[in-house]
């Protein structure tokens, strides 16, 4: 019997004027990570040379291939997706450069869809530079939801905390009108399903944060937690999730209550991510739960202010790669465990 191959991790390079390629080079310059996966980067040799020279890592080399299925284990592989020169200017918003970020993303997704790679890690894109008549999405998640006809739940992962968001990139003034009991139930159930499928936690405990300070103080500071969030929690419980709350966000994180739960649902972006990023020190991972594919990314953006200077820390990107490996293995294990369930015969009368 042939030895099972390492998981192939497809990687889109993000905005060419950002730190994405620097993070990729630094991550895969460590030979130990090549013992765990086979990276397949979708980009261009000319882009690599430009970044490699800028950060003075000229000794690093990719194994150049034309097709992801030709990737070699023990090598950092690069699929050369375009041959033309691209004018790059670190730290600048450029729609032309953004178009190549999209080209890399689409090539990586095509490889996932065809089974040539097993999971996707996306380097950061700039939401302004990627906009075009062909690409009108606010970011990776919207694009992937449209491509895979699925609804993703944005989760952030670290060894000590798994945190999901009920609402994502919307103005704070519109959060309360977007929160409904049905949305709260849906997000809890998405977390519940992910805990079972991706983390082998069939009875994972889920904490739900309150929308208002002090969980509304019994209506003194708003009725949303009583009339919307709590009913959503109860509906999720009836559907089989172990959900608890709503908890006031400040004391929940300040008292380290989060350690008693397997996952946390925050009502809006900054409510959850201020705490998460403070606790994870740049090692967190963004995970799109609920998609039919595995997609992770670092928990930060393009870092235009330090692009091309060799200052980017690869910790979060490296964690995203490790996360993709772990999620691939977990999903594979789940699929194997549930592939041929035993049929329970009815009792004879």
C-alpha cells in the first residue's frame, strides 16, 4: 500500500503591494513546515523575485510548476499563473495589482475544486484595489460565499479561544437592526456544526455575548438581549446546540470566563475582535466555517505601512497554514467516521 501523501495547501498571494508574499517566503523558509504539508502557491516568478530582493531573502527558491498536481513534497511549490511583468509599488492601492490578486485567488480555488489541493490559505487583499467590473465583493468571504453557494460564518481560532461573529463588516449604527433571533440561532448552529465536523466536539459549549452593556440590565439599557438574543439562544438549544448566555462582553473576557467554553459568538466585529486580538498576540487565524472547502487566513490585513521592508511577522500566516492542515485532517476523519453508519434494524413484532 502506498504511503498517504501530505495535505496540499493551496495559497493565494494576496495584494502584490502588501506583505503577503513576504509572509509566504518567511513561512516556507522553515523546512519543518514542509514535513507537515505540501504548499502550492499561485502567483508569478517575477512577483517572487521582486519581493525576495526587497526583503533580502534571495537564497529562498520555489519549485516552479505549471500545474498543482505536479507539486513535490518537501518543496515550496509555485504555480506560475502569469508571465507578464506587473508594476509593483509597495504600500500603494492599485486596481491593476488588485486584479492579479484576484487571478491568484481564482486559480487557487480552481485547484481546490478539482481536488489538486486540499485546502486554501489566503494572504491579505486590499478591499479597495480588488474592486472591478468582474469582482465586486468586499473581501474573500463574500467571494467564496458566492462561488460556493454557501453562507460562511467568520470564525477566529487560537489555541485558547474560538470566536465567531454574528455580524461582520457593517457600520455599528446598523448592528442592532441586523440582529434577529433567527440570525442568532443560525450562527449558533453554524458554530455547533463546525465544532462537530472540524474539531470533533459534538457537544461543544458555546457562549453568546450580549448586544448591550451589562446584557441590557433587565431592559434598563435596551431590550434586545431579552427579546432577541435570548430567544435565539433558546431556539438553538431546542435544535441541539449547547448554547449559553447572553453574557456581558467586558466581564466575560476580563474574568477569563471564555476558558470554560469551546467557542464564543460575538454580536459585532469589534466586540469580539478587540478581545481576540489582544489575547492571541498576532497568532490568530481567520477561518470561514460553513463552506464546503477549508479556507483560513491570517487575522490581519495587507500591512501596507511595512510592506517590502522585511518587518512583517509571519506568526499569524504560519498559524493559518497549520490551521488548514489540522482542519483538513479533522474533516477527513469526520468523513471517514460517518461514511458507512450501521443501520439499526427495527424490532420484530
